[in-house]
């Protein structure tokens, strides 16, 4: 199920502006990798290059290689649509489809691909909602609009929607930044469970969160505003937070900037 | 801020005044300058209400005068002879023509306009979509007399081939049979009206599609949706009420359109079975072509038909506005 | 799909896909085929081969794509091709409208045409011009603007700056109602009150009153939108300095939004300039120059176009004059529109988009 991601020599542009430069890293399967760094360092941009969402932004353009096991996402003839089926994504703000019910939100991705019997669909929806620790809260209102849930529930609904299609990788772009502490805790617990099945990459502003949920941590930084963001180092989370090999990482983590 | 798009782009309402400010405003209103200014602006508002009241009163009054003389049934008579003795007139033919030509116009214009709006927001290269939207915006301002001129002198001759075709293949339906006269029928009117209301429906729909939150579209993309699936999952559901109200605005225009219809249609005060045969008429066209030869009684009868047209457009516009208002309430739920 | 677990999935991210040039080739192919069929069947109208080509394009795209790429991709391609077809279907008539008007209009449009009336020219004779109609249109639109702008702007000020309570709600509601009045109904109203009831004759002023009714609601609406964009802080800052409210409105609120208001006014002028039906009823026309809008029938550009078209029956000098009049009218309206948009862009309040 879970696959390894191998990035080499990746540049991403907005128009002619180079947003991130020359990034190479390996993301291990069945683990949580956190991206941290100051605002504007390109960590979200980099995340979006991992399922080809970056090119959705007008002017967005990518150079370099992203290998998903043995396939290059940016290889010739690769269909971005199939890439996004393999690499799911959860966004900063919960974004359930407002016109769909809870049930339809979870089933949305499945309905795109082929026809399912009602009973199969029911099974998958239930399993996904359970997987997102949301089943008990919504099982009585599957047919109510998804936008009626609380912010934390909505975000878990989005996670359920993403895992329903069983992707290989799950990208999370600051999934808790719009949530209260209790909802945040629920999502962090969930991430711990999901890593048994998926390769998880999470961008976070919150260093405690990175320390709590991730196995490996990558630190991004930029030399100055207007300069491209770069990967400074990636290592075991414990090492990054206790004994990083680069001074800038230590400065950032100990709160000297950012 | 683009004026022409105000129907869908709701500006922030002005913040309510605080109690202290209201008190201050009340005190200020006693100042002579303030009193005069308030009087002027309130007076203008009242003036506007007076005009509306006058329109309602005068049209109704003249219409009642005409109707009280009418020997025919106003709603079912297939005849327009208000100057005869006794006067006989009815709006059945006009209602039929107005509704049929508007339905044809909507059936053509709405899908095409939604298509163009999607083209501009989701398909066209960015460099192209800006200028095209601008030009379509401008085309909404082309007056109906010019559409009429173009329709009568350019479109009508071109339609002969199409009419022959429709008659060949669909003539058996009866409603698309063609006896071969000039193609100046309700169907042609419908096509011309469709072209005329395209720009307005396109503009409003485009505005609505542009407001679809990026986050919903990205959610669909991240699930592995193709472009069309993104539109079906995120764009059309969000824009549905917007499309409906845009169509209603277009319908309002089509119903009241006068000159273009008068120039393209060969009127005949009767209902034709086939849409392709010339004849029929619409409320507005009938007023424009008959008022000149009409006596006071004849004019009053036309006014009665105009009142019906007014009420119909009122209902259509009201429905459009209600849908827009309802949409405003719901769109705040989840940004 | 028989099992409830997972959809069968291609192990590869790479599906069979059609080359980039495919849509263009399909389009070219269907146009060629459409032309071929219509030539073979001896069809005369361009509309026919155009429609054939459009249908061939959509169906062909679906057939090929579903064979090569699968059903979902095929649907996506059909949607794309439909959207393109819709765009072209709409652009062709609209472009043709502009093209025909310009092509046929330039024939007689010159300085002479703009500066002479039809006074001594018969309908079937060449020569003559639109001076009388231009003059009439400018006067009628000018009178309508002179009434509608102050009333409209003041009403908008009332609604935004003072309006609370029943009166304001009623005004707001009826402005909406007024927006939907068909121009012919506005014409009928003035006809019934001014001509039928008061027994006045046709005149430029009667037409101007109908135009006022059509212009008022758009002026109110657009001014309202602009006033609402003025940030409340500005008003408060001025009021806090002890400036009376009416001076605040005149010196702070209006100057801030004047660009937007001017834009709205110009757009509504452009809208009423092309109105024909009410003028046909209320002003009628005269081939002579009538510089007094309060006395007797007066020329106007839209009515001029209509009557030249009617009398010419599609041929002869009247036909050319109708097109030249239409070109003048479009040019006038487009210039107003472009100028309005120009102002909007220069003077847009910073809170705007």
C-alpha cells in the first residue's frame, strides 16, 4: 500500500519566480515525515509538488524528479489525475463539498472511479469514517450536509474522504492550523494510527506538533525574502530536535527566528 | 469594482452605526444644512416611489377602461380588434408567442452561456479569457435595434437552409414543419433573442463560477478528478442558483424585447402550429407595431396587454432576486 | 466491480493517452468533413456545415477517446469539446454582428452624413444624413440624464447614509421592480399619462421622461454599490472632527466614490441611448432639424435606423443609411462604455477588487 517517495533535484516556479530550489530527499513508507520552517520557505509548495497540485496554480511549473517507488511523477505521459489518485491530500482549511452530505463527501472520490454497489459503498464509507475516528460522531447524520459539522469534524471528514480511495501517500498541509486544541489532538492521534497504512507527509507551523507526530523531520529555510526556499536538513525527528547538524535548524527550533 | 456584475458580487454591507453615533446623527439632523440635505435625498426616494405608484395607477386605470369595453375574453380571444364595434381583443396569441419565443431563446442561450462561462473560467488560456470576457461584457451593451437590423438583414436569409433541413428531417413532428415562407417566425425570434441574452447570462454565470472557492476545486482535484469532474463536483453545484438567477435575468430581457422582435417577425394575429411558419406575435412587438394606427381605445387595449407583460417580467425578476438572496444566506456557511 | 475492497487499478500512473495535437486534428477533420458533406449535398447555408462539423467534432472526440483513453477521460474530453463548441457557437454570431455593422456601415458614414439632415432627401434617394437624429438623441438623453442623475444619486445617498426603516425598504424594493420594467412599458406609461391623459403631443421631452424611468434604477443601484464601498472609518473620522453629516457626505463620501458613480452613470447613459421602442411611441421622428425637444416630433438615432430599415426593405440608399446609423450608434455606445471602464480602472476605490 504505502510507497516510498524519492525526490531529486526538484525546482518549483511560480511564473519566473523560483520558489524552491534543488530539493532532494527520501520519504520513507509507513512513517510520518514533517516539514517545518519559517513562513514562505516553500514547504507547502514542495508538498504540492508531490501530487502535482502545484501546477494547478496559475504559472506553477516544476523541474526535477519525484519517484513514487519506481515511477517518476513528472515523467512523460504521466497523467496528473492518476497521480492524485495515488497521492491524497488534506488541506489547511477543512473543505468538505458544501452541497454534499457527509456520506456523499466520503464517497465522492469513489464515485469517480467506476460503479460500486450501494452495499460496497456503504462498507467503504463506514470503514473510512471509522479510519478517521469520525464514525461514532456522524453515523446518525450521514445524510446531513458536511458543512454542518464542527471544524475538527470537518477536517476528519476530509481525511476520511482522502483515505476512502486508498491512496499510497497522504499529504497534509497544516491540517490543524484552523482547529482548536482538542480537535488538533484528535487529528494528531489519528495521524499516529494512519501511518500504519500510509506514507504520511505533514507540513506544520507548530514545532511541538512535528515533534509529537513525526518520525522524520525536514527543515526548510530561505536566505531572504524573494530568494528560493531550500531544504536545510532532514533527519530523525529526535535528532533534529535534540542535536541538529546545522546551526540554522537549531536557531529555528530554539526560537531564535521564524 | 465592475458595475455590470453587481447582481452576484455582494459588497460588504456598511457596518451598523453604534448607539452613540445614532444619537449624534439624530442631534446633527436638527442642523439646517443637514435638514435640507436629508429632505432632498429622502424626497428623491419618495419621488421614485411616486413614479412607481403612478405607473401602476395609470396603466391599471387605462387597462380597466379598455377591458370594460371589451366584448371578447381578454385571455382567450384570438383576435385584436379594439377599434371595432364592438371592440374585441385578447392576449392569447401574444402570450403564446412571447412564451414560446422566450422558451426557445432560453433553451439555446442557457447551455451555451454556461459553456462560455466555463470556457472563460476553467478552459481558456488566461491570456485569452480576460480580453474575451471584456468583449462579451461590451457586447451586452449593443442596443436591440442593432441586433434587430442584423437579424433581419443577415440572420434571416441564412436560416433558410436550416429551415429546409428541419422540415426535411423533423417536419413530421408538425411543430417543425415549414411551408416555405420567409423564415421570419417565432423560431427565428427565439434564435435572435438567444444571441441577444447570451452576453448577460454569460457574464453573471462567469462571475458566479469565479467565486467558487479554490479550496473546493482543489479538494476534488486531490481526489483524482479530471477537469470535467471538478466542474461537476465543485463548480456546478456551487453555481447552480447563480445560473438560475442569471437565466431569469436573461428571460426578463427576452420577454420584454421589442424592436428586435418587431424587425424580424412577420406578425399574424394567430397561433401557428409550426414554429417555423411566420406569424404569431409577442406582447412587446404587438404594442410597437400597433400603437401608431391605434385610437385612444386601441392604445388602452395595448396598455392592458403591456400591463400583463409588466406583471410577467416582475414575477420573473422577483424570482431571480429571491434566488440570489437565498444564495447569499447559504454561501456564508462555509468559506 | 465485484469485490468491496479496492477498485482494480492500473499499476502504472501512465495511461494510454492521445497526443496533444489530437483536439486540433479532430477539429480540422470535422470541419473538412462538414464542408465536404455540405458540398456533396448541395447545402447553401454556412450554418449547416458549421453544425455538422460541431456534431462530428463532439461525437468523434468521444468515440476516439473512449477507445484509447477510457470512459472518464473521454467524458472529460467531450466536456472540453462541448465547451469549445459553445464558445465558438456564440462568438460567430456576435463577431458577425460587429463585422457586418462595420462593413456595411462605413459605406456612407462620413462627415457629410454626420452633419446633414434628411430634410430634403426622399426615403429612396441617396444622400442625407443623421445630424437631426444625433441632435435629438443628445437632447433626449441629456434631459433624461439631467433628471435621473441627481434624483438617482440622492436616492442612493438616502438609502446608504440615512436609510433605515420602512421608507428605505420600500424604496429598495421598488428600485428592484423598476429595474425590470420593459422599455415598451415605460413608453406606454408616459403615453398614457402625458399624451392620452394630459393631451400633450409627441415631443423629445416625452421620450426623455420614458428614458428617465429606464435610467433611474440603474443609477441608484450603481451609486449605492459605490457608496457602500466607502469605508466607514472615513465617515467616522470626518464626523469625529465635528463636521456636519451633510458636509461629510458632500466632502468626504462623494469625492471618494465619484469615479465609480461616474462609471455607473456613463454605463446607464450607454444603455438608454439605444432604446428605440419608447421613442417610437413618444417622439416619433421628423426628417428636419428640430432643436426644441419640448415641441413636436424630433429625430433620434435609434428611430432613424428603424425607419430607414423599414422604408428601404433591405436594398438601396436607405439600407446603407440604416447600417451607417447603426455603426454610429454602436460607436457612440462603445466609446461611452470604454470611457466608463477607463474611469473605473483609474479611480477605483482601493477596497475594490
